[in-house]
C-alpha cells in the first residue's frame, strides 16, 4: 500500500505534503496525462530477509510499431471526439471485463469538475461521483472497457476490484495507450508490452502469503515521483486500481495496491510486501518514464 507526496506530470512534478499543500517542486517526468493520486499508507516489509543478489532488469528490444485500423466507433453527443481517435473494438456490454489485453487500449480523461458514475447508460441519476481534479490536483484518468452511443464504460479505482461504471461521453476525452503491464506472481516478474511485444522486464517482490497481491484486470491510476528516493517506496510509485483483499484500512489509507521501488533491494524475487509490487529502484525509474496513467495492468497467478 502507498503513501505519496508528489505528482509527476507531463510538464513537471509538484511536491505536496499529505494534507495536499504545495511544497518544493521536484524534477519533471514525461507522462502523457495527469495522474489520479489518492493517498494511502506505507508498505514496509515486516521481516528482514538476508541479503541476496538482486536480479537486474532485462531490456527486451522493442518490436516494430504496428498500425491500428480505425473502426466505426459509435458516436454520441460529441461525435468529433470519436472521429478524432483510433478506437479499437471493445465489447459494448455491461460489466465487460476482458481477461487479456490487446494493445492499444482506450482511456478516458475527465473534462468536468465532478465526474458522474452511472450504474447503466441512461440511469436517472449517478450512483456516485469522482472529484476532478482530486485533492492533490490530479486529473482523473480511467481505462475504458466498453461503449454505447453517448456513453463510455470504464474501470474505476474503487472497491470491489474490477468495478466499472458508465460515464457520459461528453464528460471525457478519449485517447489510447499502446502499452500494458503483466505481473506474474508465481514467477515474481513484471513485463511491459508495447504493441503486444515485450519491451521491458524485471524481477519483483509481490505480497507475502498472509497479504497476497490481488489478481485481475486493473490499470495505473496515478504516477508519482517521490522527493526521497531512498525511502520505502524508492524514487517512483504507481498507484493501481487494485485494492488489497487483506487490508481494507492500512495505516490510515484504503489499502490501495501500488507498483513502487524499495529501500530493501534484497527482497526482490521473494514474496515480501503487504500486497504492493516492489521493483528495484532502477527498474521502477525506467518503467515510470515509459508508461502513463490509464495503462492496463494484468496481475496473474
């Protein structure tokens, strides 16, 4: 689980304390959209494991970029939005939850100060809302799972895991990301795919048996650059839309699962966390500079 203090954005990063107050600026990242950044707690390892050699990240040469054909996507009240982007075909059904990712994926960026979330297209009122931007000033970005004329369906970063909601298409802009992440818990490996080809891989330390990392289809909800790279989270942390099935509250936070660095590199390759996925600091730095909020994250056994 995570507690973070600065947001990496496309133009720079702004440091904030845990009350959301702006403090000293930090170095810029280069992400395409602004992340969603809810606060959450520390994820310190409960035991000290004797030092062991750390498996170095493996850079896999990228495959040639593929071309995506434009599809005849449904057009809602704002047809220019749909005509502007190449939108891959996705199921137009309620609660669609694809188990496999096929790059690129569609993401929705909120354009209204309060994003309404409906249980079904055309419902008389929203079931809940998301503040946009959030209290840290981060724009809401969601992973789209389906659409109907005038509506998009998306995963939302709330319990229960893999929850979805319907959103008026006029309230978001649509774009797509060419990457996705797969975390194999059994192999303790994270692999980044670009246009469906593996381009980056690293050993990781997922949740220990008493607090396992949840499996399923998720997405990166926010990316932060931390002011103290020697801290428990290392230089970067990426919050996901997944939540722990063990900790519903952890050190004052909601038990949100993150992908982050570590100040205990010897645990990499073992099951050592409270549910987050820990990477070597060099690897999380590379990954954080390659992906953007909205990127799909598949966590497998």
